[in-house]
């Protein structure tokens, strides 16, 4: 099914690896010009080169999202070469497993900037021109931890939940102007980071399984997962859902959150 967005222009914050990179590649395959953002020039350029090698159009934007002035600069650079039709806020900070009273206040503040406030800055920069053109898509990538938080890394869960509420509010602010705003709630996804975590856990506990057998055992015995599908999601599965929500076919979907989590409604029981 063609998504009806060929020729559109997309800015994807946090797309130099993982789910963001998968979304960038899939949108480029649909004829969208993508701006790949990352903190690492090497990683962002690698994604861009892969897209170009497949015949897509892409360029890199480099900058730190936890520094407000850097976010403003990134937005200005993105708009300098043309309007943005699709904004996807896919970034999120890696956090340590600290409990509630062990998380310092500066970590709460940094996490909120890195997971939420940067999205507010980008929205304020690019959405007004979407409204003027009567077409646009804003998609926030959140986490199952936002709706089923654990005792550890509470700052991450709180910041990711804020993405859902700001999307609901913005969808009402924009109303019937052709711009939709939604949130995709991602469960556990088999990214390179997830694979490394699973291998590390397997080594510590002496597991000898590999591939899908190891994945299922780690999920069941160590991470106490209750996902009916009993596996982590694939990057392309999450990317496909994201691409649909920013497509021409999703014009009647706004202010909503779509779960892509294997039926588990979160990571753990």
C-alpha cells in the first residue's frame, strides 16, 4: 500500500540508530526526503549513506537534544532548506536502573529536556508552517514504561508519559487544520542495545541458548515478561506503524496513542 507521502519532507529526531533509523529508512523508501538526526556524526552519516545507497534522499543533522540552544540550531538548519511536513520525535536518553530516591534532581531535569522539552522546541519551530500549508504530521515515540512504570528510572517513565499528554493537548490546539498529532507507544524492541543486554544477562546466568530461544528465556525468566507474543518487537514492525501514522491514510487519526508492544502493555508483569 502506497502511503501517499512521496515528495514530503521529514525530520526525525533521534534517528541515527535503532527505531528512529528504521523509520527513516522506511520513509525514504516511500519517497520521503528524510533529515536524519543524531549526536554522532559517524552514526548519522552511516544511516544517510544506507538510505542513499537504496535510492532514497537523506541528509544528516548533528546536535545534542539535551542542550536547548542546540535544539534551536537544529530546527533552524532543518528549515533553512525547506519546510518540514513530518516531524517524528524519536529520541530518548539511556538511563541507569536507579530507584526513586537515588535519582538526583539534575537527572530528572536532563531527562525531561532530552525526552520531552526538545520535542516541544521542535514542534514550536516547525508546526506553524504546517498549519499554514494545511498539512502536517507530528508523531511522538513513547515507551511502554510511561504507562506501566517500574520502581527504577522513574524520571524516564515520567518524561515519556509527558509526550502523550502534550500530543493530546496539541491535537486540540490545532483542531481541523490538516495537521495530526499522535503518539506511538513502543514496547521492548530488538535493537542493538537490547541484543547486548540480553547477551550480557545470558552470560551472567550461564544461559547457553542462542537466537530466539535465548530471547524467550531471558524475557520469561529474567525480565518476567507477560507479553502474549513472548518476544521483543522488530525495528521494522515499529517503523511500519510509525510510517502509517504519518501517512496520507491516517488523516482521521489525531490525539491518540497506538501501542506496539506484543500485547504486553509494558515491559514487565
